[in-house]
C-alpha cells in the first residue's frame, strides 16, 4: 500500500511501489528463480576455467613426456659413451697386439735370415772342405 498526498492509503498500482529500501542484491537473491539462475558470464567463466585447467593438464603431460624423453636421451648417450669407451679400449688392445705380433714377425724374420746365413756359410764351408 501507498500513502497519497492527503494522507489517504491506497493500493499500489505498480509492483515497483512495493519495493522496500533493502539492499538490491539481497532483494535479487530473494527473487523467484534467483536460486536456479546462473548468469551467462559465470557459465562462460566456468567454461574458460575448465578449458584452462584442461590445457594446463595437457601442458603438464607434455612437459612430463619431454622430461621422460630427455631422461631416455641422457641414458642413451651414457650407453653410447660406455660403448664407445669399450670400442676404443678394444681397438687399443688390438693395435697393441698387432704391434706385438709385428715385432715378433720382424724378430722371427731376422732369426730366419740369420739361420739362412749360417746355413749358407756352413754349406759353403762344407763344400770347401769337400773340395780340398
């Protein structure tokens, strides 16, 4: 109800005439349908937050996979380095053995040459002794 200029009471003809002086946000919260109504901005914000969370999860998965790949690469490098060290050690051992065998071959060649020279000298001496 409202009060006219002469003090008489009358029924309000407009719903706006019945609004009291309460906080407008409190009034909106009490209005019919306020409990189920979700502003469009809030739904959009919630969707955006869900998208951001999803992207963050995807990025975390990619970062984790990258870390796994980096670890695997480092392990592969370590294995390759170990294998290279083994191959170098084997190569060095083979070279040392080859040099040793070459040295033995030179020594044997010299011994054989000396033996031939002795044999030739002995044969010549025997031939001289037989001729005399």
